[in-house]
């Protein structure tokens, strides 16, 4: 008897000023879900970096297919300039994953407090009938979504490491991270502009750019 497969979707990197938004989808045989849960697959936010890396390998070995879409800082800025908000951007990314995975049963973490609204938005980008379940905290409640959250987080962490190796330590990339803010301030002081991997449409960055412009005008 052929295995049935189920897909989970999740994202990471919605709020940072640095590096991409990563959306990930994973198709898993239904019989593998309990095994993955037993070895510790759960919401990526509840795991250490080391645990996520270990579990990502287990997930890859168990999966039928994995698809990932990255929205770079420049792409996010361009889409936002065109009036496309973050919820729409994520819906576009999720829809792309659904099409690539080709699985009829899909579970996704809602990107906002209204999962029904996000589900409708996601369906508006799909041209095929999908058994779609969208819930808040799906990354906590469904192993397949937990798996996607882990893979997405591991991918984004890798991107941060790559940037840090080239440009210097920059923290987590979140505007609440003092190391990230310090990195941005020092970069602006040294270069009078921001690098391409920074989301310039973020309020934190706009304040820095305005401060730099004022400093340049005064001199």
C-alpha cells in the first residue's frame, strides 16, 4: 500500500531588518510523523541551534520533498514599495511551495491572528484544489509544520552566518537586538549607506538613514 503524504509550511525572518524571509515546505509520509515527534521535532523557537541542526537532518532523511523560497531584503523592499504587505508576501511564498510540493493535504502556520483570512489570501494565489488547514500555532500543534519551521530556521541561520563571515558579527538581525543595531550604526558611520542585505523599508533603518542624511547635510 502506497504511503500517504502530508505537507507542512512555515516561515522565519518576518521581523528582522537583516537577511531574507525564508518560507519552507516539507512533504512527509504520514507514518513518519509520530517518529519525528518522538525524536524531538517541535516548534523551532523551542529548540537550540544545535538541536535544530540535528533534527533538520532527521527531517531531510524522512521527507519525500523539501522546497524553500527566500525573499531577499531587496525583494521585500521592492514589493512593499509596490503596496504588497508582509502577509501578502508570505502568502505568495506559501502558494509557491504548495505548487512545487504537489501534495493535496497542506498544513500551514497562520502569519496573523486571523487564520481564516490568511487561508483565503493563500487560496487566492493557488489554481488547484488543496485540502488546506491554516491555524495559529500550527508550528506547535502539527509535526509537519514544526518540521518546516525547523528547516526554515536552519536555512536563515545559515544565511546570517554567511553574512557575518563576510561583513562581521551582526547579531540575530532583529531590530530589538542591540548587537544588530550597533552593527547598522557603525556601518552607516563608515559607509554613509546601508548594504544590500538590509531591509531599508523598516522603521529602524529609516531612522538611521535620516540621521546619516542630517549629519551629511550639516557637514
